[in-house]
């Protein structure tokens, strides 16, 4: 006549805590990914087409100001990085909880967004730095850099939009599966 092991008594509490953590990570991942996909999309459909209609001097000034605002913005930087970290953490938590389908969709989302970060750090940021290093637009005489910048930057931003939107769709699928799996 012994008592039940402590692990059996604490199992429901652990399960509830685990579900709360999973829910929080999946929701946080989805919201952050939505914010990032939305930001990239806004540049694709409004900012860059609008700037394409301006003169070179205005284009350079605006892009330099956008980049400076993003560089110094802790809220943007946090969302930018946490979208990956939350997604990756959610994938690990879901895998450990045995929800393999949820883990798979979440891991695919994290991988797609990791590709976004790789593109950003290897293409877009160096382009932004080149534009910043060119100096103030009112002192430039050769704007050839601008059109080279524009073509590559716009193309890679479209790719970032597609990848982050795909990641968002994967997280939406993961949330749906998580809801089904935990409702049982």
C-alpha cells in the first residue's frame, strides 16, 4: 500500500503547462510571422512601386531614411528575430510533445523564414549599407548605384515576401492541427 508516484500526480498539471506553452509559442510565431510577411508585402505593393515613380535623388533619400528607421528600431529588430526563434522553439516543443504533424509544419515555417533571414543578411542589408555609404542624395552625382540597387532589392524582397507568407501559411496549418490534436 504505497502512495502514487509524484510524477502521476503532477502529470495533468504538466500537460496543462505544456499546452499553454505550445499555444503561446504557436500564437506568437504566427503573429510575428504575419507582421513580417505584411511588412515585406507592403514594400512590394506600395513603397517600392511608389518610389520607382520618383526621381533618383528622392529614391535614395527615402530608402536611406527607411533603412535608418529600421536599423534603429528595436521593436522591428525584435519581431524580425523572434519570428524565427519562436517558430523554431514551437517546432521543438511540439516534437517533444509527440505532435509530429504540428512540429513538421512549424519546422517548415522556421526553415522558410530562416531563408528570409539569409537573404536579408546576404543581399538586402549589404545593398542597404552600400546605399548608406554612398552618402546623402544631395551630394551624389552618379546615380547608377540606385538602379542596380533597386532591381536586386525589389527582386529579393519579393522572394522574402513569398517565403514569409509561406511560413505564415505553415504556421496557420500548424495551429489548425494543434487545435485538432489537443481537442481530443
